C-alpha cells in the first residue's frame, strides 16, 4: 500500500502530464496549421503553460512529499513505484535548479526564434536569424550551467542529459571520433563499388502530394499507426499521450522524402503508443530517452526501410501509387537506389553511411558554442570547414548548411548526438530481433510488420523509464551498446 505522500505526488505529476499534453498539441499546431501572424500570441500561451508546469515541480510541497515518500519507499512501494519516485526526484531537482522566469524566457525565446528561422532558411539569411538565435544560446548556456550543478558534469553534458539521461560525451565522444576516422576509407570503398556497378535507373517525374500522403498513411497503418500525417517544413512526431501525431515532408518532385520521413516518424509514434499504459501519466512511463526514441524511428527508416526484402514488398506499391511501370519501378532498381551512398548536404536526406557525419559535425559545433569556444557569428564558416573535413565537400549555400535544421532555434541543444546513438542502437536491436524472429525477413517481404512491432513492444516500448538505456539494450540484445556492430552492418549492406 503506497503512502499518502506518494499518492499525492502521483496526482501532481499526472496533472503536469496533462498540461504537457496541451503544450504538445499547441506546439504541433504551431508547426503545421497555425498562421504566422498568431506566432506572438502562441509564444505567450506556451510560455505561460511552461511556467505553470515548472511551478508544479518546484513547489516546496513537492520537496517535502518526496522526502516523506522516500523515507518509506522500500516497504511501501512496488518496483515500478520506486523507479517512478526516483524519476520524480530527478525531475524535481533539475527543475528546481531553474528559476521560473528563466523557464518562461526560454519558452518565449524559442517560439519566436523558430518563426524567424523559417524565414531565414527560405531567404538563405543567417544575419536575420543571428540575434534571436543568440538570445536562445545565452539562455541555453545558463540552463546548462544550472543543470550541471545538480548533475555534477559540464554544461554541455547537462543539456544532452535532458534528452538522454545519464549519457556523457566521455562515453560516446570516442565512438563518434572513431567513426569520423573510419568513414573516409569506407566511403572510398563504397564509391569504388558504385562506380563499378550500373547506376540505378532514374525515378523522376511529378508525384502529387495527395498520392504521397495516401501512400504514407497506408504504410503507417500497415505498421500500426492510425493517426494523422500532416505536411510540414521539418518532419516531427508530437501531440499528446493518447493523441500522437506525425508530420512528413512532401515534395512533388521527390517521392523519396515523404517515404523516408513518414517511416521515421511512424517509428517514433509506435514507441509513444507502446509506452506502458498504466504509467502513461507518470515519469516512469515516459520514453526512456531520445537515443532510444531514435533507435525506434531508425529501425523503420533505415533497418527496415532499406532492407532488400522490404523493398520487394514496397516496389509494386510505389508503382501503383504513382501510376508508373517499367524497369525503374522494379524491386531490383529500388535496391540499387536505396543502396546508393552520396556526399549530400542535407542531414534528413542523407544515407545511413554519411548520416553520422552530419550529426558529428553538429555535436562538435554546438558543444563549442555552449562552451564559448565558437562565436555564433562564426558558425557559417565553421560549419562549412567542418563539413569539408568530414565529407570532403562544401555546402553551396546556408540553407543547405547551418540554416537547415530547426533544432537550435527551438532550444534543442544537446539533442543531435541521440540520432547517431539511436542509429547504433537500431542496428543492434534489429540484429537481435532477426535472431529472435527467424522468419523476420520473410515477414518484411510480405508486408507483415506485426512480429517486429510486437518484439519491440516487449523489449523496448513497454518498459518506459523503468530500465536505463544501457540495461534496456543489455536485456534486449545481450550486450551493451556495440558501435562496431553498426559498422559491420554498413559493411554488409554496402559492400557484401
């Protein structure tokens, strides 16, 4: 029987979750349907809600209730309740490090900066974005320093910890640096193979957005997602508990963008929908972290979405959706198309070989900016130099350089490493699923994704935050994170 103190805490955190859900819907609307003229009022609405949510955590009553509940936790609480209490304590302590006016100022600053970023990207104008992004950077530095005092780490690690609790640069930094050193030689081998093979036949033309949306919804529903897919500039998964919504990028000249982003965001949505229902409104029921979240999106985006057997199932769907036929629309041509590696400029369009280089660049730059080693004014030149160092090419303009991502404008400093950590986890989880489900590849060829989704539900989704990311991976695959397995996956797919 849980104590009265613990039950009061559960009620308070459930209320907080409901308010966060309202914020999620407002944020989704601001990125999909809200007219730009409503931006200032929406910024105030979100800032007010953020201040209220923050106040629920830092109220002195919460500290007293936590102490009372912790005093009897061993005898009173189940295993899940004890982990929930631990997560409550963590969230309370980190929130208490931030004054309410700073939280409100951040919400207001990022709402404004995101709107400015949209225009700056359209106009290829970094000078337009710089003042508002500088304001966000100043706030994030202060947030990082305050969180660092609680966590006992550096300011950048403290910001990254918000997205992947417990993760530190000293652990993943060497993995990233090793990948950056390995990549040039591997790229040369892959490009040499591509030069010796017939190039994929072009799949050009005009592809109506309505047809792309219908296909995206059809595939998402086959995977198990039955919600909305709306167009947006930068695809994302959002909404609220019980009302998960995804968006995609639609381009009439390029069907591939919507397919890739829809698969990616559907993976995120499936994770959100698979969280433990009994704990959905509590901290322990939230997603483990963004690296685990990205592992779920990249399982469907990269591991499944580029698997040769999946492409056998996909090819006739594409041909039917767009009214095409001929050799270009066969599974064999799709396999050549999806195995193509290019030194492209846009992160979200990158293949799985070069994608980590995009992430490593952003990780290095944002860390330098938070630590004061790189002035924001020097970001465009530093970006271009870093891109040349990693991939040997230079972005032709800022829209395909440092203005392409919304993350920094909307306050997501420390987020980028989770993409490549997630890619490594996805390779490891898919390898374990394939070992645990001997017929998995045949399932993909039939468009039967139920066994894989059920496996992920059992090994990842249903655990919420009950297990750490390390323990989650250990229980699901038998080993902690193995970056070498990700590289072996790439060698098998692109060179075997």
